[in-house]
C-alpha cells in the first residue's frame, strides 16, 4: 500500500511538471486539453474544474468550464420554447462557438439578425478569460457535468446514435426514447402508421408516447399531412441560426 501511494505521489509530481511545461497547449489546444483531462481523471485529479487551489493557479483556466457552462445555458434556454429543451450535442457546440466568436469571424456575434437567438445573452457573465478559446464536444460534456449541482435538469441523453442535450428536468421513458430513436432513421419525423410498421406496437401505446412528447414540446405535429406527421425539431440538420425560425404547418 505504501509503495502504491509513493507511485501515485510520483505520478502527481510528474503530472504537475507536465502541466507547467505544456500550460499554453492545455489552454489553447482543445484536443490536447481533452487528452490531458482524461489522463488526470485516471488518478482522480480534476485540474480544470475550479479556479481555487494549486491547479487553477498553475493552468490559468480554472473557470473555463463554468464560463462555458453559462454559455451552454444561454444557448439551451434561448431555444427551449422551440425545441422543447432537447438539442443535439453538436448543435449546442456550434451555437456556443458562434457566441464565442469562433464562427463567421467576419460578423462576430452579430446582433443584426433577429433570428439569431444566441447572439446576445441575458445569462452571460463578465469574464476576463479568453472566450475565443476553441472548444470540443468533450469540453461541452464536461461543462454540462459542472451544471449538475444546480439541479436545473441539464444532462446528456443517448438517443439512438446521437448525443442530445436536455435542458429540462424530465426523464424520458422507454417508449419515448424508442420513438425518438426511430425518428432519427425516418428523416426527422414519423406517423402512427410508420411506428406500427417499424415497431409493431398497438395504436394506443404509440399515441401515449407521441402525445407526451407533444405536450413536452419535444415534437411538432403537422396536421396538414395525411396521416399526421410528428417532427422532432431537435433533430433538424442546421445550416445557420435560422433553423428554428419556422415550424411545420399545423
């Protein structure tokens, strides 16, 4: 046991020396930061989660994930009324990058587009940190974990083959998760007939799942289609920040 403790102390010392030597890379290179964080996690060190203490002072990026978390909250809340609080992880990252000035640098954080709901933020906090620091999906995932103590419902759900960020305190039941997984395979929408054909469920079971998803605003219904089509806005493939500007006709 004493030998193991000695080995861990040696490893921590080497890790500190490594962090000191590669401080700038950890700050600026998102891929390098991800691998460094994973390496630290193997010995129970969380150097980037807090500004307090030795690690925060050494790396100079202590509040990184908390500040990123504020931006994630902004992105999710500004679109919640339109997508029900369910957005693909890659889309959250894309919108946060736009907010941080990492996309469309010729028009950073444009406020002229009324449809760009994340161009301004009532939740953003003043910060001395470099908000243009590049980010990865791993950074977004870790930031969401830092939001857990707030009890705000932010979590990452695996639905089908996609990671979806949920910003509401709701638990999807199995039927809802299966239906959402099916929607991914059917161009973003389903009908009752499609669910019957693909899953073999009874109509009552299907309606119960669809109605709950509609009530929670996770789905839109197109009543002009025959039969009715149920769309999931969180699965729309975005090209710009106007993707939530219009909904299917109802």
